[in-house]
């Protein structure tokens, strides 16, 4: 084995010798080198071309991705969820519907008083402050979010419990109204919708929102009708809140202080000029004084002027105190002469600043009595008949001598009635008004305008006459028929133009004094009125055919029942919406994120503060925010119900 291994090793060495390698290699010519370089260059070019091609493909892919993302983002912005309310995705058009509904309702309610709230609807709302932390845009966004929460919470529960309601009539009424207003403004229905409910609104597009709101409102009213309020609850509430429901009878004499007249700006300027002239004359007479002396004199004069102003202000204040003291003495003198109500009446004219004002006040609620100190004294739990006092009113520089007569709970009853409203058709008078405008624009004579105005008035009278004849005919038909409350209710459903009551037979329950227009009110609260009485009264709305159903509960009882019912509804809505989360991933609703930031800041501050006082303050702030949120939910629920 050893010899064989050596032989093989030598054999291998021979085969790998340099001489043999030299023989096997081919010598490279210039042509070979040239071809080799060409091949290398072709490989390099091909590689560079592949890199460029790959880069272009990547660039195209990136561009396509960016374009696709932009398209998706734009699509989501327009068609995707604007916000989410619980499990419901809300698109911008729907959010705008509730936003502008809140804005329009607010503007309609307060009208010309909007400026008192610091609101100008002709300017951007996000540039006008509603409060220190919210703009008006934030406020109406908040109202929209709260309404959406309430509407979806109510409709979800309504559907879950199988509550049925045909909301098509709500939409039909809305369409009729929109078409009428659009025609008046000379625009299409969709154009009018956009102007009222936002740029994405259309007549067909708002249909689901109107019907959903109608369902929510109907279910809310159904829940309200099912709420029970017991007599014990009402009596307990009254005992705890008597000041809000009791009335008082009292006499009062206002004695105003004879305050000194305040100097007007013109008088003050005149006095200043006179003083300046006096100083100038004195300076002119003293021609021998040096410039330094003149400067000192001017300084002394200015000092004297300041001292005089201070003295004048002090004197004026003393004069005011003296005037109030004199009024107080006068009031005390009157008080000393009052032994009973008759003696109060006897001396009233001698002391009252305005004797044309009657001293007697009857049936007054605490909230209607001014100033507050007088109201508080009258409603003191220890007050007894015949009590007297003198009360100071520094705000109005006066004293009040007050005589307490009585405190009691009014037992004024409410009533139930049914009505059929026949409104006058004034379309012809509207045409006359248009004719008058056109005539005036054409520059016709004053005689033509007068004739047009007379025609317009005549058209209104004719319309009223037609309405009256129709009302009388309906009442005669009722009398010639069954002449029952039920038959009257059926006629109300058929003929009444009052959309607030015609669906329930024209019924109004627990009507309070002063709630209806004057003629209507006077008829139903006539002392001789009996159940089953009928009559026709006229108002600006047309002719009212009235059926008197009868007396209901006393007014205070109805008011307290309504308050307790409202409180229970508030609690119901708070519980119903408590777990509904509103998400705004695209940051459309600014106030939501400002609220979140404020909450985080509050949490961080509370966590980093070790003092007990700071912790207590943070707790109070949290409680306040919770109460405010509850109040907002309540207000929105009431708005939804309407």
C-alpha cells in the first residue's frame, strides 16, 4: 500500500506541472481582447438598462399608489363616514342636515336678537366666539352631534322593541314646505335644500334623515306618554319648591332718593376752560415773575385742579349719601304710620314718588317681583299677614315700604278643548300684493297704488267671509248629526287646518289661561262655560270652531307634573345615550378633539398635583362638566321631541 501511494502521488505531480499548463493555455490576441471588452461593455449596459427599467417600474408603482390613495381619500372624504355615532357611520350630508337644522332653529327662534348673543350669520361661524373655549361653529357642531346621538339611540330602541310609525307623512309635509319656499324664492327644490341644509343636500337625499327624525320623535312621545307621575310625587315636589308655585298679595310704596344731578361732559369742559382762563389772567398780571416762577405756578395750578376734582367727587358722594339718608328717613316715617292696610292706603299718596302706580299687587309669583330683596322678604317662610318693612334698593337709589297681605296657592283650573281651524285663503290677496309691487316698479301713479291696496284688503275680507261661511256650515252639520265629542273629533280630522291638533281630533288638553289667542282664551275661560258647549271665534289665524270638553287639573298641579315628567325624560335620555361613543378619525369636528385635549390636560394636572386642595378643585371641575353634558343632552332631547 505504501509503494502504490507514492507512485500515484508522483503521477499526479507530473500531470500538474507548469510545462503541461503552458501547453494547454491559448494565447490572447488583440481581437480576443477587443471582443472581451465589448462583451463586458454590453453586460454593463444591459445591467444599467435593467436598473433603469426597474426604477421606472417602481416610480410608476409609487405614482399609482399615491393616485389610488388620493382617490380613496377623496372618496372617503365625500362618501365615507364623516363621523361615527356608536355603530352608525354618519356621512357629511347627514351631519350637515342636523348642523344647519340647529343653526336655522336658533336663528328662527331669536331672529333680530342674534346680535345680543354675538352671532352674525353672514360671517364665518368659526371666527365668532360662543364662549371662552368654543366658537359658534363648535356650538352648532356640538348640537348636531347631540341630536345624532339622541336620534340614533331612540330609533335603535324603537326598532328593537318593534315600535311602528309611518314617517312618510313627515317627509311629505317637509316636501310641501320646501316646494312652497323654493317657489317663493324662485329657485329649484334642490337649490333651496342646499341653501338650508348644506351643499350636499337634495330633496331626495334628506328623506331618510327626515323620516328617521320623525320616528325618533314619535317614539320619544310614546315614552313620554308612558311615564307615570303620582299625586304623592307632585305633592312632595310642591312642598320642596313652594316658592316657585305660591302667589302673594302685598302693597308697596317706592320712595326714590332725590339724587344730585351729575355734571355733563360739556359742563365739566366749560368749568375747566374757565379755570384755565382765570389762571392765564393771573399769570398775565404778574409780569415781573421769572420763567421759573411761571412754571411753578402752572404746577401748583395743576395740583390745585386735581385736588378740586377730588373734593368735588367727594362732595358728590356725600350728596348722594345724604339723598339716600333723606329717602330712608322718609320711608321710616311712613312705616311708623302704618298700623294696617287701610293706614297704608291713607298715607301712600303723601310718600310715593309716583302716585299713579297702584300700591296693591295681587297674585304675584316670586320670579315676577323686583327687586329681589323685596321678593325674598315676601316669600320668607315666617312671613305673617300685616308684616311691614323698609327695604333698600341701592341699584335704583330708592327705598321700598312693603306691607304683606297673604300668601297662597292659586287654584286656577286648566281646561280641555277641541277645535277645528278654518284658515282664510289669502292667495288672492297675495296676488294683489304682487300686482301692487309691479305697478309701483313700473312707476304708475299714487292713485293706482291706492286702488291696488284697496283691492288687496278687499281680497282678504272676501277670504275671511268664505272661511266664516265654511266654519258655520261645519258647525251646523255637526249639530244636525250625532252632535257628540267623537263626531266633532272626526270633523276636526277632516277639515281642521291646525296641523298641531288635527291628527288627534283637534284636542288640546290642560290649556292654561293666556295660552291661546285672546278671543279663543276668553271663550274657553268664560265663567259660564259648560262641557259640550260649542262656538265660533275669530282670530288672525281664521275661524275657530270650539268644543268645550271640560275642566282639567289645577294649573300648579299640571306645571309640577310637566316638570317631573321632563326630569324623568332627561334621566331616560341620559341613560339611553350614556354608552354611545362618537368617533371622528378624520378630525372634522374640532370641538370633539379640543374636549379630548382639555380632558387629557386636566387628567395630567390632577395626576401631577399632590395637594388636597388641587384634587378637590379637579373633582369639582369634573362634576361641573358632567352636569353640563347632562343639561345639553336634555335640551337636545327636547328639541328632538319637537
